[in-house]
């Protein structure tokens, strides 16, 4: 069953919709990631899934093929954002166990003891991507709203993220984790901080 998860952006002509990345939407994520030299077209959301050396050997086409296999295998590894049917953004959201490198004990994103990586109810949002030309249009906010609803629908009890505390000016590429203020507005609370600019934030979904 396909679910359309609405996000709202009053300044736009129509609502931003978020939809799970299923195999039939593969071409849409290709549009969002692009085919050039950008980070997305090298990573293909495999950074958190592969050992470092294997990831680096697989840059671009190798990672693309591996991610395609992951999408085909299901369940959806995240959500796409659409405006008037045009794919404009992506968020990787799902159980922590699906992104093993996100859970390393030395990572800023490491799980807390009360929500371990092997708990199927412990979910995380590991990265965002917004298509060029669509930044500052509320795409990430809509994807966050969709992620919360998607996690609830699929039985998550907690939803973690490790966004950037953007109190200083940063390059857009560094914001793929999301911005802390966006998460706090959505009801997340800080549960750990392993570096001054990267809080681990959590939304309790089973409260």
C-alpha cells in the first residue's frame, strides 16, 4: 500500500507531498541525486551502510548499484518529496539497524543505552538531500514531518537524529544532517551531545 504523507508550505502554490522510496520511484531518486560530480551522486546513501574502504571503492556507479539493490529489496529506506509531481528532495529514515555505521560507538550519532541499534523500534533520520534550485522552500521541513508520520505508521517508538546546531554560518553541504532548530520546532529534545555543534535529538513516538 502506498501512503502519501502531506507536508505543508503555505508560501508555495501547492503542498509538498512525501512518499516512500519504492522500486517504481527509483527514477525519481535519480533525479534528486543527480548524475554529476555532486556528493549525492557519489554516495548514493551508502556511506552509513558500508565499511569505509568498501564505500570508497564503490563511489558513484558502485554505490548507485548497491543502493538500487537496497531499494529493490525493500522496505523503503526513506522518503521522497514532490512538488506538483516533480521529485525535489530525499530523506533517509528507518530503523537504526538499516544503517550500521550510524551506530558506531565513537560516532556522534551513536545510540543511547535505552534505544539500542538492535531495537526495531529505534529509528533514525541520517541525512537529507534537496535538489538544486529547491533549497529554502521548506523541503526539509516537509520531509521531517513525513518522516515522523512514516516512523509512527511503521511501529517506531523513538526517532533519533544528529543535526547541525547552525549557530555559525555553514556551507550548504554540511547541512545534510538537518538543522537542529528544525527538529526542536517539531518536538524533538536533546538526549546527548558528543560535540559542541551536533546534538543527538529524539522524538518519543510511543508516549
